[in-house]
C-alpha cells in the first residue's frame, strides 16, 4: 500500500497501535519447543505409535530385538516403500489417490531389466526406467485430470491394465540379472556400508528432499492449496490441472526408482515386481498422519508410517508370534493410528 | 479524463441455452469506486468471474488500459493488476495466512524455492496496514481458526499486495459485524485516496450508495442503468428504480436505459 495511506492508519478503525507496536503478532506458542510440537503434531504422533509398538515387541522378546540382522532386513526393503510412500503423500494432499504405482514399479523396472540384460550399463537402465516412470505418471495423470475421471477408479484400472500388459508379453517369465553385482551402479545404490544397506541413505536423502519440496517449494505450496480448495486456487490463477498432473508424474518417478531398487536388491526382475507394495504403502501414508480429505499432510510422518508398517511383520514374527498374527496387527496399528490422528488434528473442512 | 483501467465491450456469456449476460458494457476509470448492484440472477457473479478471468466470455471484448487483450485468464487478470476479493473469500482454510496471501503468487528464489521469511515479513506488513491484527494470531496461523471478519482481512491483504490497480469486492460486507463493515468501508476510502479503483458489488443498496462514485444496475444479464453519484438523489431512488426494473409496467418508466420492448 502506498505511503499516502499511512496517516490513515492512526484512525480508530486502523486497529490498536502505539503501545503494542512491534508486538502485534503474538503466537499462542511463543516457546519454540511448543511451536515445534504444534507444527509437527501429526508426524510426532506417528513417531509415538512407532515407539510404543517397538516397546511392546521388545518386551515380548528382548533378545531378538538386540540382534542387528532384524534391522538389516527391514532396512533392505524399507527404502523401496519410501520411494513411493513420499510421492503418495503429495497425491493424497492434492485430493487424489494413485493405485497404479505398483504396475508402474513393475513396468519401469522391466525396462531397467531389459536394458541391463541387453548388455548396457545399469546407469543407462536407471535413466530408461526414470523416463518410463515419468511417461507412465504423465499418462495416468492426464487420464485422470484431462479425462475428468475419478482417480480412485481410473488408477485402479491403469494398475490392472499395465500389469496385464507386462504379464501378456512376459508370460510369467522372470529375468535374472547376474552381471549386475559387478557394476558401479550396484556398488553405489545397493551395496552395504559398515553393514548398513546403502539404499537406506538414498531413501533418507529422498525423504529429506521431498519434505523440503513439500514445505519450502512452490510445488508443495500449490499442491496443498489445490487439495484444500481447488476453486480458490483456480481463481488465484494457479493451473490446477497441471499441478494435479505433476503429482502423478512425481509418483511415476518415485515408483520407477522404487522398482529399480527392488530389482537391484534381488538381482532378478519378476513380472509381479511391485505388486506386494500396494496396501502397505497406502497404509503407511495414512498411518503417517496424512488425512484422506486433502490440503494437508506430512512427508516425514509418511516416512515414519512406512517404518512402522515395515516393522509390523518383522516384529510380530520376531516377538515369537506365528505369521498368522501379522494381518491382525497390521489392522490394529492402522485403526489405532487413525484414532490417534483424529484426536490429534483439528479439522477445518 | 481519467485513465480507463478496464473496459468490457458487449460481453455475452451463455451456459448452453441460458444467457447469463446478454451484451454488457462496463468500464472502470482510475480512482473511482463503481457500485454494481442487481438482483439475484442479474448476472453479477458471472460478470465478476469474467473480470477476474475465472470464466471466459462467449463473445465480446476486454480492454485493459485501452488495449484489447487475448487469452484472458485468471493469471492474466492478476498480471493486469486486477485483484478480486470473492464473496466466499476464496481462501484455503487449512493453510496459513501466509500461504493464502501468496496463493498463486508465491515469493520464490532459486528454482522455485520459497522465500519463507520474506513471505512472513510481507504478510505481517500487509495485515498491519489494513488494521487486521490481533494478539491471538500470527501470519503462520491457520485460516480455519479465524473469524469471518479476520478471513475477509486475509482476502483483502492478498488483494492489495502488488499495488493492484482495480480491486473487485464481491459482497464484501455480507455476514460481517458493524465494526468489520466499517473497516471494509475505511479500506475502500483508503484505496480511492491512493488513486486506485474499486468495483464494489453489494446486495445492500444503502452500503453501495454510501461508498460508490458511480452506479451500475444489472438486470437479467443487461446493464439497466449507469448513473453518476450526482444523478441519484438517495438510496431510495436506486431501490425504486430496481423495483421498477424488476416489475415493469407497475410504474411508469422514470429512468433512462431501460428498453421494455427489448426485454419482452
């Protein structure tokens, strides 16, 4: 506002100024710790669920939980999930859902396997997988957004369609990639450092980058606004459709990375690659504290949710219960987390 | 003559068979407050949506500062210096005040990363300027926690950022308390004093009469009357005219601009 208006502000209508000048803004949580807790309550809630769950497992069987092997096995498979959980937080925040990522994982890692099998460098295979994931994400996103379809049904359909294509062409045959172990790409992306699977570091870097993208970048800001109130976003000149397509592209890229990692871990590509991730990944997003209605969410919470979900299966078995208990505990954790988040979050729409 | 900020020429908008606007001419000059009034269904909302670029007209011409524009859109409208405070405020209620003020116009630096501190600074400055400050909220408070008047403040703060040339206020006093309404009026006078323009849309004819320099009455998708402040003696004059337009034949035509045959 121009200088010409400044004197007007001293009028009674200009609000209380003077004595309170310089301190008009007073946060109810002026203490930094309280502010931090309030701003991150969803992810902290998820962390609390995880800690309580692990405590219960450890009390049930203290000895198994002190062995490194248990954590090592979780850290091998967890990164694969993280690469899709995080983009899905963006999708759900944007008010959409993507059920086609397992097929995208399978498709992109198939392209990776084909390139590596043909004798090319695995880096080229990774690049090809990323391009495939981007294109498939764009295809699915365009279908949903420009086709005006329900993302729930359309992405479910695309998941079957793409998986079906893989099955038709491969007739159920897998591809072994034995020469992968000697490659640079394997050393960088899938080996071990001090006994820790190296892919977890890549996954953590991805989570951190995505959390910044979500909270500190125009993309994240627009994703949240579009999920919160698409009409307002449109009125304010945001290309709502483009933002929606972008979140599907992001998921496609994440799925491509996840698929490639899963092949590198196993040295084998299966036509079913990625299939098993559908439900655990979805559960992780919501256990992590991202609500279903869009507009808000938490990337870090989603990552902690993925850790929680990964540990359920391992933990149940390690705690001495039979494998039959796994599904029961999966369900229990999901329900308890949802109840916790409902109590923890104020809902404004 | 003052500079013409925006001019609409023969704007028509139809939804299928239904004409929402049947050839509207409207212009706003620099530094004037134009009051747009009309009954429900007169086409006010459609006209605002066209001005703000949310809806594209079926036909007609839009001129910004005398030059016709092509590819009119919400983003283009904001670039041209037209800001709209929508009736529903167009806020994302789960986001912070900062995120709402910079919606669609995020302050970014390298590769699209947000300048978070700059945004917070600017947001508190804007909120202070229009007098919407409080001890209980900060620029990082969630809009869903605010009262109706405070939300209106956020929407207005968003509109005045970037020195908009024309601010469209769509029913800005609806559902506001007396003090909050007074604040809005105060704001309108501030904007006029700074040489910028306002298009004020209101149901409450007394409100519009108090604030506007010029009145435009819309009826069934057409401009039924354009009158300067000096030509209208009182708010009752306007009310009578609108009743007259709504029930033609009830009273003999007192005013210019109505073509009864054309409507029939």
